[in-house]
């Protein structure tokens, strides 16, 4: 009988004394990651109450003379944090699942160009997030990445993008315009459903291989789809794209874009449920603002 012996690798931990963020590493490996499931976005011992709460991820740290580069943020690491801003260094290559989900006060974010993998639902339910900068070489926006980011009003999708995951922008009610890069080959189900999109600019020249069910009925009915010159008939013959009532070849002018945004946006109750039909008496949310129906 051949008996194989295995040695369990035990990871050590390092806690940043300024922020309380916990990192794990293997001795001598030279690399580290933010520990999974940690909630240490802000340490009240080191900041006053008037200062913005900020997530700061180290690019490296030293233990016993050995330097460790931080190249990953583990799953759920800053899940439902109360941070307003985040700083992610260029050393980070992987960001896990649900890392920033529920950061209700997060207003803006920038992902490093070094990033190779972004987990699912990474920024889901970040209600105050208005803008985010994506890496130039990003190829996939995973499932549910910006799910229910109701304040997101501006995002530039990188030209390298190939896949837009299902539900990736669902319920982004203030996202009025989106430009789809020409290399995109997959758009997941419900990717832009329940959004306030009035203008879609598709740079895809051959839509025939991309059957989509990515938008809501209101978008298909009311929004304008702009397509490359000479490709309108191809879009009209493609499942999903053909549902758009208005398809125009070429790019919109600035005036056209503004006009397209002047449509009735959805309203929500204080629990985030969409209101259909006439407004009931009481407070509701419309266009990102609280309003009173008498």
C-alpha cells in the first residue's frame, strides 16, 4: 500500500494598523490577498467623524523582512461597507464575488488597469454610485455587476469588451445612454432591463450572431437604437434587435441625445419597488430624488 502524505498550507494574516483591513499570505510567497468576508472598510480610531469613509487597499506590506504584493481582493471583503470612496492599487489582478455589494454611500470608483478578473455582483446595490472607470483591457462585465445601482448615470464600456453578463445593469434607472463596443459578441438576458435608457449606440457591425433579450419592453418601445451605417437591415432581421421600434443608421447628435432623455422615468417607493400607473399619496423616489404626491 502506498501512503501519500500531504501537508496543509496554513496562511498567515496581516492587519493594516491604519485601516484594520486584514490580508492573508503564505510565508515567502511574495503575494497576498484581502481576506474573504472581512468588514473593515473604515476604522473610527484613525479618522474623525467628519472625514469621508474610505476603503484603502495596500499595494504591498512587509512581514519579517519579506515584502508581499496584494494581488487579490477576496469574496465579500467589503460587503455592505459604509465607505464613500475606494482606492484599489495597480497590483490587484482579481476582485472576488460580491466584494462591494451594498456599499450604499459609495459615489465613484475606479478599477485598476491591472485587473484581470472581476467577480459577480461586485458593485450590486451601490445606490449612490454615479460613475465608475473600467480598465481599458476589460473583456467581460460579469453577471449582476451593477445590479440596482440606481444612481449610475454614466459609464464608458471599454473597446476590448466581448461579453456583457446577464443582469449586469438591471435596475440602473438613471442610465440614459449606453454605447456598445463593436467587439461585443454576447449580451446576457436582462442586462439592461428596468433601466432609464433612451439612447443605445451599437457599434456592432454584424449583429446576426447576437440574439438578445437584454432590454425591457419600455426600452424597445421608446428608445432609439443607433447602428453603423449600412447595417439597419441586419438589425431588423436579428432576434432581439428587431424589437426596437426606432432604428437609425449613424450616430446621434448632441441635441438628439438630449431630446431622447426627456421621457417619463420610472418611480419607486421607499423600499425600492417600482411604481406602476398613477402615483399614490405619500413619498416616492423619481429621477433619484424624493418627491411627495398629495
